């Protein structure tokens, strides 16, 4: 029996609706059923039913028809995109929307970045637009010179003249492969190229930059010594003219430096540190740390070519206007100290200009409630801050920047640098919480008070506080008795509270004191102390300081000697009890690494310079041989190692610290010299990064 027409129509309608759920690619419903009354040919049912099906969807059909065609029957481009958009799935639409949002965000960020750059360039002259800015917004505006200064060929234009500064001391330096006649000729010929900048003699201080700039009317020559400021020691520092004058051991140091420098030059040029094993580099501040730390070492070793190339990089690539945080202490001793030392040895004003610029950028660190500086400062923005985890600074860091800032003030005539650091020194002098001259490790930047009381060490976080007490006194011509008295009191505190003797060799060592409990733990950093004690005795302090220096020097040598590699661990513990077959020096697994540190050879240099005993040179030679045997990387450079007790596998750590070139090899070279006038310790004082600065003559 045949079904009623209505039933047949209903069945047909259901079938058509099921077919509409199928995806139709390329053809939309507006295209297929645009004509009124159109019905899919395969759908059954009478026209009335078909028309009734279309009636409820007439709105969509009319809309689709109106969107698909213009009133005159022509195609509409925008409508075509709309139809394509409607055919996409919800997932596809969301993906496209996300991509568009991402592109819009990138465009916004790019606009902000470009706006900042244009703002920074606003107001600069057309000549200055080709170089990066030398001074941040926080610095005082430089003065304009009356005459346009000459510029280096291929280098950035000379920056405008700044406030008064004094020239370097007349050190009567003799550079390698030069003589007095050559220096006189060079001094008469301005505009020497950058390659030999400053090497032709300290008397020619402007050879690298051409004629001197005339000062403004009513001012003094910026290179003229300011009246009333201390003068440096007139004693000359004699550098050998010919590498042939170097003895065999010094030549070995030069070869080691060349090998290390070759790796840095090839794999890390212009970056902070070399990673010699992976033949790459590591960044800390992004300021060419190894290069700046090595400038004076190259000058002292007579490496003329390497020095000139590094000087060119400083001139063309070293800019401090960058958004980067630097550690106040580390950047002061390495960068500021390295630039000041390079200036004194070479007489090249470029280094002093860079030093002054950098010193200005460090000054915001002192803007604290207590005037105790923050540990970190952004040299681009001028924003200073403590570490993320505390508001404390370490005592060693805030009291071991004085040599550099004082010297910067003396050279530039700007007292703000010296006043800032001496205010810190006076404040620390007046604080309670000390123990017979020994100081805690931390100080709060808000309150200005010591924190973590009762813990005393000469290792990390406190070491160079004691070193700089003595060296500031020497730097200032031995006139600041408060510094000397604080140092003498601290030495007595060391004797009373921190000295111990090991078994079985009865080695004298410096331990730590924590809330009345003595620990037989001694950092390798403490090996600076024998040299410091010997330096004080040489400058007239009690003779028994030299006796303690000798005893501690023996201990530091044994910290190297008793290791299988001949290199000291980072931290040693001393045996206090008589035990069969026990060694004096014991090492925990976490402390057995060696970072190529200089403290042992530093003290060997002082002890040999003051005693003349050859054993100190021999001990240094053993250490150099160990560095070559266990830390030298064939492709270039030297690597710190992870295990000084394993001669077969010392476990290279793939990092060459900048102080290996700046300190360790420099002290070894000076140790092997038999010339006591090579950087005489009556004319120079070394900062804690081994950068020599002149001793001020009495006013």
C-alpha cells in the first residue's frame, strides 16, 4: 500500500536535512540554492513540500544571495572573503584570529622599541648619529669644545671635552722595541694610528687622537695637574725594551698568555669569558671583561701587537650605554681598575675617558638610605638595587672599591667618586659588631648595620676588606692613620681568634669563627694574606707580620703540593688530630675544584720580592707547570677543573675566568723577574684584581 503524500514528503524532508550536514567544499548553500524554489534534484517530494522546506530558511537564502552578489548582479570582493570565512571551521577561524593577534602584538612592541630609539637620538647632531651614545641620561651634559677635535681613521668621532682632569704620572715608561729618540719623534708627530696608540711612550699622551683640544675660555687645560691634589710617586716603572731580556721562566709565562689569548681571540673576542672546551664564550656583563682585565698584563709582558688590537676594540666597540646590570664590586676591580691601570702604563687618554664614563655610571649604587652601596647597578638606566633575595651587601664588596674610586677622583679632579667610597669606609669604621677588628660578612643597605653577627672569616665576602685597609693607607702616602690602625687591630684579631695548626706538619692556617665555634676551614682566597702581611711589613709595620706571612705562605704552597694535580682546591679543611697516614690538607667532594685563581702566586710574588728567596720562584714554577699539565686546552685557552685530586681526569669545567690573564699570569711573570724595579712596590699598589695604581706622593 502506498504511503500518504504527507508521509512521503516528511520522509523526503528528513533525508534532505541529513544530507545538509555533510561538508560541501568549494560551493556554499548560497551558490547552490540561490534561485527561489530551487530544490536538490535528488530530493523527493512535491513542490509544495519543497517550498515549505525553503520557507523557514528564506532569511539565510536571501542573506546569502545578497552577500554573494551586488545589486547590479556583479561580484563583490569583500563578500567573497566573507563567504570563504563562513565556510571555515571554528578551529580554523580561531587559529587565524590568534595569528592576527600575535602579529598585532609584535607590531606594537616594535613600535615602542623604535620610539625609544628615536627619543634617545633626539637632539643629537648629525655627526653623532653614527655612533652609540657615550653618556647616559643620568650623567651631566658634556661641555662643547671650541675646536672640532680630530678623529681616529675608521673610528668614532671624539666625544666633547669633559670637566678638568689630570694627565697620567710621568712614569718614564720604556715600551718594547722603542727608544728615547723614537719617542721624541712620535711626540712631535700627532695623529698616530690606533695600532700603535700610546705604546710609543707615556710622555706622548695624545698621539692616538691627534692635536690636543683647546680648553674653554676661563678654564684650565683638562690635562694639567690640578693644584692641591696628591701627586703620584715619581719613581719609574721599567718595562724591558726587548723580549730577549726576559728569562726562560718569564718567556714560559708569555707563551702561556699567548696560548690563552689565542683561544679568547678566536672563540670569544669581545665577550666576557672564554669557554675553551666547547670553543665558545660566556657573558656576564657583556663588556669584554677578559679583554679589559688583560690590558695591563699585555703591556707588562711586552705584547705590543696584542695590546694595540685590544686598544682598538676598546676605542670602537666598548660602549657603556646598554641596559645591563653589573655587580658594583666586580665591575669596579676588573673594568674600572683595568682601565685606570692601562691608562697609567700606556699614557693613553682613551682609557681614562672610558674609566670616567664607567665610574659615573656606577655612582647610582651609592644612592641608598645609609649610603652603603647596593650590590648591583644598571649602567644604562642608572637603576641600582640589592640582590633579589636580600637587602644586604657583602662587607668585602662595599669596602674593596676605594682604591679605584679614589684614583679616579685624583685623575679627573672630580671629588664625588672619592667622597662616596670614603664615606662608606668611615661608616664601617664606626660600626659596632666587630670582634677585635674582625668584621661580619654582611651589611644592610637600608640600616647601614652589620647583619649575621658572630660569623668571622677571611674568605669570601670579607677577605679584601682587610687588604684594602692596608693598601688605601699605602696609596695615600701613609697619612691616613685610621686605616693603618684598623688594619693592625684586624691582624691582632686574626692572631687571637682565627689561627690554627694542623697535624702532622704543624701548618699554620686561618680558620673561621661562627658564634664562638672554630672551624678548620680555609678558602684558597685567604692565600692573599701572606702577601698582604709581607707588604705591610715592607712599609714599616711590625716585623712579626713577616714571620706570620712566611708561615702562611708555606701552608698555601702545601694546599697545592698535597693535591694530585699540584693545584689547590677552592676550599681546604685542615686535620687537627694526629692520625696515622693522614694529610694536613683534606678536601670535601664539593670543594675540590680549581678556578685558576691567583692568590697563591700573588703572595709568592710579594714574598720573593721582599726576601729574595729562590724557593718562592720555584714554587711558582711548579704551579705554572701544573696549570699547563692539567688545565691547558689544545685549541686555545685554559679551563678551570672540577677535581684537583684526580690527575687522570681532572674534569674540565669549560671556563677561563678573566682573572687568569689579569692576575694569575701577571703575578707569575713578576714573580720570575729578578728586577725589583719592575713595577716597584714603593711606587705602585695593586688592587685586588692585580691592576697596579700609583702611590700618591705626600702633598
